[in-house]
């Protein structure tokens, strides 16, 4: 069933590129796809804090990463126009690359991100799009929060975008790292207050990263046990 959802909605999303280069129609397809996946695999979401963000505003959403399921969970939970970061090389792949390139996702050259990345972020801001990032860089096996990479926070400061810590709790029990089997269950999503970056400089990058890490870590540590 998931394969069918992916083929049908993926096809609609690709065709939408011909009439909508903003990626908004594609995002609607992604949200429907996410909802169908969650319903099919009987994943229940407990969402709180969405009222802390404003519709139509642009944010950098800092999220912990426990499972491949985090993407559909976040796309369905957050009523924002969401985009992700992908390697620039993926933009040259047929179908997938075209989809990422023309629907507004951020394609970054990891060896020399520089000004081109900021220009892409600026385009996101103008369109009111928000960026989902996983600063741990990999999925957590045991649910514990790893160290946050500084680069994403520097990008947020240079772009002047507010940082929003988002905690995802329990998704690792739905689909464990290295396995394709899914298990029904409940996942918590907690959206925290945006952290303004206006006036911050390079010297504030680590402080900003530590603050976001502390907020997410406290939430995950508190709620992880109750959602097992």
C-alpha cells in the first residue's frame, strides 16, 4: 500500500512541477503521503506546541532524529511549507533530483556551501518556506540526543531565521534503524518557542546550538519512557 501511495502521489508531485515551481502543490502531496503512511502503519501522533509558530513564517526547525519515519511525522505534524536539505549531487539524478531541484528543497554542496546556500535560504524566506534540519547528522539508536553540528546554526544566524527546537519522541520504536519492519505505536511531537537570531554573530553559534540541544534533550528525556 505504501508503494502505491508513493507511486501515485510521487507522480502527481512531479507533474505539478510543470505548473507550480514554488513546490506548494508538491508539499500538499507530501503531507497526504505522510498521513496515509501513518494511518496504514497505525502510528498515532501526540502533537503539542504548534500554536507557538505562525503560519506563513519561515523558520529553521531543529529536530532530533530517531527514525526514517521522522520525515512523514514532521510533514504531517507541522502546518508549514516544509523543505529539507539534500546533497547538491542528488539534484542531477533523474526524477528524484528533478523533484528536489524544482520544488524548493535546499541542495547544498557540503564541501563549499558558502553564499549559494544563503541565496537558496533567502528564496525560502521570500516564499514563507521553513527548513527541517537534523543537526545530529545521523539517527539515534537508543533515543539519546547526539552532539549538534554547528554549521546549521551558523546558517540560521546568517540568514536571520528564527530557530525552532522540535522534539520527536518515540519514533525509534516505530521503525528501528537498520530495519524495514514497522510497529504500531504512539509518537510525541513537541514544538518549542522560536529562538530569534537577529543580532547574533559567529561568536553566538555554539551558544545557540547548546540552547536548542538543551531544550530538545530535556523534552526527549522526560517523555521517552512514557511512549515506549
